[in-house]
């Protein structure tokens, strides 16, 4: 699947750590978990519009492998917000 997320964010740290391990076992760099409360939807955020297909692949993987549902509207393109991150870096946000 290639290089996918560099960050996982979730208020439930144990669940995030399990997902991080699954991704790392697949050879995906997933180094950080940050605790954030008040997340209403599962989503994938990316800062380079060219990473849309990567976000879609990650969404499909999460659905198939972990039964984590992420709707198309929750693939969030942050490229117009001025974020500067390397191509291929995504964030997974899991709802509370």
C-alpha cells in the first residue's frame, strides 16, 4: 500500500495503538498518536491534493481490515489551508 499515515489521532489511546500496530506490521510509517477529544466522525486528512487516491486506499484498507468506516465526505483535503507536509503524509482521526 506504500507510505501512508504519519499520525493517528484518537481520544481512545488503546484503540489508536492497536491500529498503529496493524499499520506498522504492514510496513507503513505510523509514528505518532495524539490524544484529541470531541472528534465527531472518523476521517482521513491530507494536505496535498495529489494524496486523494492514497486517502481512498487507506479508507478502503481500514474498512476491510479494521471495520472502521470513513465516508467520502470525511476524506478531508487540507491543501487549500496552507499546511506544508510531505506528499504521502496522512492523518487518521477516529471519533470518540
